[in-house]
C-alpha cells in the first residue's frame, strides 16, 4: 500500500483498526460514524489494507467529484450551489468507492461517465449489471448513485 501511494502521489496515514473482541455486544452492529472517532473534522479516503488501486486513481477521483456535483444538482435542483473549495460537495457523510454488492437504488438519480478501466459486462456481477441496466449505462461507464446497502466496501471517503 505504501509503495502504491508513492507511485500515485497520495499521502497516506495508517490508523490501527479496532479489535473485534474489544467491542461490546451492545455496540454491534453500531454506527459507522461512531467508528470513525479518530477522524473528527477530517475529510479522508479510507481503503482496505490489502486493496490494489489503479495508478490513475487521482484521475478517477476527479471524474467522480464532477459526477457527484452533477448528481447533487439533480437531487437538490435550485438549492444546489457549486463550491470550488469542496469539489466533492459537503452534502454527504460517506462516499463508497467500490463494494462487492449493492441494490438497485430506489431513486432514479444517477450520473455516468466513461472510464476505459471499467471491466466488460461479461466480467461484471449480476448485481451491478442490474444497476447499470436500470440506468442504461453504456459499456465502459462508471455510475455514481446514492448508496442503498453496500456490502464489503473496498474503499470509502468520509467528510467533516
């Protein structure tokens, strides 16, 4: 992970996880925000320690930022205001950047963008095919949606 961060220009900080045996039963399943107590007032990208990422991650995150703004403009209408200081907006708590399972959203609001690193449809799980097909996303396009119930996230961002 450290070597990958050097090759992609990311500054990383390792934070120890929580020992599951040390968590009281009444705290399970718990609130995700409560589990982020080491990060008060911070915006951060958090990734699994065994994740691999593309050397184009910064480029991908820039495209995601543009599309989050597009999604928010659809969602908020006239109340939406673009802020250059906050390219990802501050209207969210957590952005999930990949997971192994997700449901088709209840809201028909999405933003799609071309990315040649997207796997072919033949190498995409049926759960994600359902989402891509629901929004009529073309081949080689990523989709930005409001998450419903992501399972086993590979990476996510939190905002202050």
